[in-house]
């Protein structure tokens, strides 16, 4: 009898032990490891400009609208909204939502966020995305003085008046009224937005980082809140818990998120490895689950082994010319360098992921005026993918026959083995076709962006991914003095066409104006388009439910890790 009881007790203990192990196994946190590739330049949504930042910020924050797993635009913090018959007044009703610190999220937070993003003090490069809001551009162009804002002073010829240091002088007789900006919190749950002109795609703009809310109370109390994880507050599916600069960022499921039941991941670990070969090693050693920058020489093998997925990517890879420096102030030089690039060779022999040679700036995949039409197809090509004879002729015409007398210059790119390989190929093309020499310089992400924005370069690598699916997301960045126009170039006719396209609700008028603007851009060539992007990524097969947008970011709100 004693043996039987002992046996029963032993079995019971073993069952309990097994159940305990199983419970522990089931409670293991679901952690996704993603290599984002770079330290954020800014982690404040109002100032962010790069894809690495966007991917992280759009998982930390939630805007009025969001794309779901099927790529459908749906209300998020906005429970509902209405639009006036003239398309100018948008009224948003906010759902009950909280910040990650438990404080209520209000319409006042949105009003404060958008107005501060437009403020000249913040100096956001993306402030122009808010110019659709009534008087948004006027506020961004105003001059702060003694706690007030003033319109810039102009002379009798309409030219801006500057002081001895070159700063624009405020017109103290023309104060700017901040209350005239077309965003207003009617109450805690109602946000009213008045636009400058009907903007059919305004709802899609609301997913963009510059339109995300920030915590008004926190920002006023601590302007440096976005520089570390210690004081960081957000309102999205995840909250920031760790930030080791230039190493790792960790975020965990936000228990105060309004839709927390849809969030399955417990944690996301973002590494910041720039070298694609190291990223691949980490991926194949199961140290990361997702890598956004597979090494180009390994692509064919990785595709055959099913380790790489090629996603659509609405963007253009190009080079910038600093037109404020000689000899790049000469359009003939810019065109010669552009035409001497063999784009077919680059996409066939280097990138190898279905990219297309870019013979214009706006990529395929953006609708034109007629239903089913494509802006790129309608606009056509502006130059040949490779035209060495015309390149030589233009360079000779500019005074540098066979490259004689052409000054040596520097080609700048952000640290990346892929960018280096492409730069080395183009360096050879320029030498062989034109007889000119350039040196290559790589810089880490933040330094590279700073030097681009301050025009501290000769020629620089760049890439632009659409912020929304309309040609304007590519066209309006090149207006004179635009926050993302890192070339020093400007053209009054171009600016007028952009203004015309933004002030009309007629799609035919809008598209015609943007086609004309793109022609001016390609005629004056402050940029050299190289290829239209695709997005090859290293992704483990057990990652499910993530939404990879053609606009460049990945949303992990509904992502999960399948048992494997």
C-alpha cells in the first residue's frame, strides 16, 4: 500500500513539474529582433527624416489614421471623421486613448504637436508636409522675436530684407497670429483642421511621422525628452524601454495602448549594424529575425535559399549635386555626370533585385489623373539610361574636353557596403567615360545627413521613398529652400507649378502641373536619378502578421512569431 501511495505521489509530482515547465514555456516572451541599420538622427516625430527612424517611430506612435495589415487606410486615434463639401474642413472625433505613461491623449496634444512642428524654432525639415494646413506655411516662414511672430519684411521690389549677417528681418508692423493656423482642438475629443485647398490624399498624410502627436505636457516640461529612453512617452503599440546609443533600441508592448489586444509581440529589439555582411552573419546565426540590408553579392544565393523576400518600394535612388559649388553650378556638367552613368549595368550586375533604371525622378506605381493610369507611364523618360557620347559632348562644351582641367571632387555616401559598391562603379564610369576623378567618402548616418543639409559636400548619394501615394510626395521636396532640398537649387517657375498643383482639387490640373515641374527638374538636373527601388529583405519564415509598406516602413502592430 505504501509503494502504491508513493508511486501515486511520484506521478503527481512529475505531472506538476511537467505542467510547471509547460507554463514557463508558454509564458516565454515573444521577442522579434530587427536590424534597423543606423542610429536615429532624431527620435522626435516632428524632426525625423529617415527610414530607420520612421520604422521605429511608427511602432512607438499612433496617428489619426493607420494602415492595417491589408494596406487599407483606417481610422486609428481618430474614431471617425467628416469632410465638408468643399473639402477644406476636416473634423476628427478622437477615441479614448492614453499615452504610455497612462495620461489621457487629447485633441490639444495634436494641435500642439502640429503647430510646434511648423514653428520656425523647431526647424523641422518636414514642416512643409503641414503646409496643407491653412496658414501653416506662413507660420513656418515667420520670424520669432520677443515671444511673438512676425511676417518677413520685404522691400518695394518684393525681395526679403536681411540684416548684416544675412538673417531675414521681421516686419514688426505685421505680426503673425498663431491662432490663424488651421488646426484647433474644439474639446478634448474633437480636432478641427482647415486646409489651404482641397487635398484628396490628406487622410493618407495623417499616417506620416510629422503628423503624429507628442505629449504636450512632457514637451513643455522637458524639451530633451526624445534623446533617451528615460523620459520617452509615446502612444502607439509599443513603448521605448531601452536605448543604448549606436547599439540597440528596445521597445515593449504598450499596456496603455487603445488597441493592445491586437498586439502580440512582447518586445522588439532593434540593432544598429550598418555593415550588410555583418547583418547577414547575424541573420544566419539566428541572432536577428529580420534584416533590411542584405549584401548585394549574396542576393542570388539568398533568393534561391528563400531567405530574402523582395517587397515593393515606392522610391528612387539618386545622386545630389551641390549647385552652389563649381563646377556643379553648370547644368552641362551635371548632365554630363548623369548621362555617363550606366544604369542598366548597375541594376543587372550590382543591385540584382528587380530594380529599374531611373530615367526620370518620380517612380512607377503612382496614379495619374485617369483611373488606372500611372504617372511615370504618362510622363515617359527624360533621358537614356546611358548616353556616353552626349555626356562627353556636354563636358567638352562646359570647358573640360576629355576631363582636362576638371577639378577632383568628393562623392559622399552614408556607410553601407551597397552604397560603396555602387559609388565605386560610378566612380569608374566617370573616369572611363569622361576622364575625371573623384574620391569616395562614407559617413555614419547622422553626420552624413547633417553635411547634406548644410551643403557640405560636392556630390552625395541620396534616396527618396514616397510619404504617400501621390506624385506630390516626390515633386514638392525640390521647391526653393525646401526642408529636404539639399542641393541649393531653386526655380521660381517650378515653385509656381507646385503651388498650382497644391491649390487645385482637379486631378487633371494637378497632374499636368506636376508633369511640367518634373520636366524642369530633369532639364536643370540638380539630381541624377539612378534606379527605382525594390526592397529585398532578410526575413525568417516564422515572422507573420507584419505589414511592410511600399512607403518604406514596417508596422509590427499585428506581427507575431509562429512556433518553429
